[in-house]
C-alpha cells in the first residue's frame, strides 16, 4: 500500500523509461525520469487488460486516486467499460460546447464571411456579440425556443432600436437554418416570430426637393464662410449626387481633370464582395462647373492623397460628419436636408423637372445596380456621351435654381 510520503519522494532511475509503484485494486503511480507522476487504474474488461488514467500527482492525491479507482470498479461491475464511458462523456461535453448558439453562430460566420464584404461581416458578428451572445450564447442551439429568442429581441426592442431588433431576428434565423443544415438543431424559432416584433418604419434621409427651396440651399452653400474644402464638398455633392462616403473619401488618383471624369474604384463602392473584387470602376462624368471646383481644390490639396483631407490629419479623409455639420451651420437641420439628401434631390428633380433623361441612366449615376442583361448597360463606356450630357444638363439646371430664375414645371415626355 502506498503512502503520501512514498508518492511524494518517488523517483525513477535515469536508465529506465518509467517506474510503477503499485497500491491496491489495480491502482498504481507511474513515475518518469523527468519527475512526472500519474495515476492509473488497471482492470480487465471483456477478457482484455485496460487502464484508466486518473490524473497527475500531487494535483490528484492518493485518497482521490483511490476514490477514482473505486468508482471505475462500480462502473465496470454495472457492465460498462470505464474507458469507453470516459470517452463518451468527453465527446458529449465537446459536442455540447460546439452546438451552443454562440459556437454555431461563429462557425456560420467563419463559413460565410469570405463571401461577405468586410464591413458586413464585422457588423454581423459585432451585433451578435452585443445583443444575442450575452443571453443565448451559452445555450444549446436545439434547446432555444421561440419564446426565449423573442424575450431576447424584446430587450433590444425596448431600447427603441426597432430596426436592430428586426436585423437580429434575421441574423438568428440564418444561424438556425445553418444549424438545421448541419444537424445541430431541427427547428428555426426565428421563423415562428413573424409579426411578433413592432414594425419599423424606415425614415428617408431628409432632402430639399422643391426647386425654389433648392435654389435657397445652393445660395446658402455658396455663402458658407467655413473651410474652403468643406464648401467645395457641399458644392460637389450637389453636382455629383454620389454617396457622402465616396465624396469625402475621394482621392486625386480617381480624378481625371483633362478627361473630365471621376472613376470610383469598385472596392470603394457599395456593392457585394464579388462585385468589389471583379467589378468595374463607377464612372462619373464631370460637368464644367465640377471641373472648375476641382481645379481650385487641386491648388489646396493636390499634394496629398485625398481631395478632402481631414482637418487634423491630412493622411485621412474628411470626417463623415463634416458636411452635415456645415449644413446645420447654414440652418439646414437633420429634418431639412442632410449630406445624403443631395442624391434624393437630384433623382427627384431630374425625374420631375428635366425631360428626356431615362430613369435607368439616373440610377446608373447614383450607383444603383440592376439585375438582368441590361443591368449595367448605362455604365458601359459607349454611353458616356449621353451621361456627360446628363451631368452637364443637371449642373446648368442647378445654376438656374441658384440664380432664382422663373421656374416652370416641366412634364416628362411620354
């Protein structure tokens, strides 16, 4: 029989691979030359000799090792192999950990992220980490029912962020569908919550759509007394009607003043990932008014990367709140007109006030993709003549609004 002092002082000769110190009932302590000491319980099952690892000494004491041996004997006497039971318990424990909502969601994210844009992939995982993992993350996917998911979404809904609650319901649905496909669960409780959340009414970006008011906006912009780059950014936003992010992050490498063309790389456009990688640059023909403004800016910022560099760090683009802050300074608040509103202003006024311009051409200038064989027809090089004419017509129309000329509503030709 072993004693604690015997176990504590046990050593193995350097010329032997191991030394075994027997106790009773098949229990022994195995010692190696490097000082490692481990407990094993030797037994026979189905006529074969086996051994069960019980842990290392002194983390597992002599008393605890004997208790482990006795427990293994009871398992064996019940007709079960202790080693096989240990393996089954290990597999069950691993499987339980691998099928929690968080584990499956992260696995789904890992599988799908390569086909998503970086921004979407980051947002998807971050929203799960913020709102779903804290409440559902540790639960097995197969055990989560509709009421539990709804209770979690209600917490988000009660904060007043209704659109986020609906986005999370869709994200959870993706995880459960993936769980069904991979055998982690059999039902998708997110699908059972249709109509359970409060409806979210999307609020469109505020925009000036009346010609007279648009003229007042343009004159107010021309009278802006802040940074000249901010003034130019607002003027070009009206002329380009591109996304605010593409305006503020515009690089001189995209601008061809001689050819009067702005080419926004596909990677900087709001597109699906494969379109960012394989798509073409978004071409924006420049009116004479736009070229004039850009030539002025060239003298101010042409020695750097960005057309509109940051106020504090020229190595970074203008802040995303700069244009909206300037508009508020001109008394155009968030309920009147915002940076994104220049797009709605152009789209609406071209449709209602300037006849003869196809709607698809305007959509192409906005960077809105269309499916089907004619989806990108107006974005091909052979249509640049028409698109140049449209952008110049728009710029000239803005000049008439700015001048406060008499405005006669025009009806689109049939």
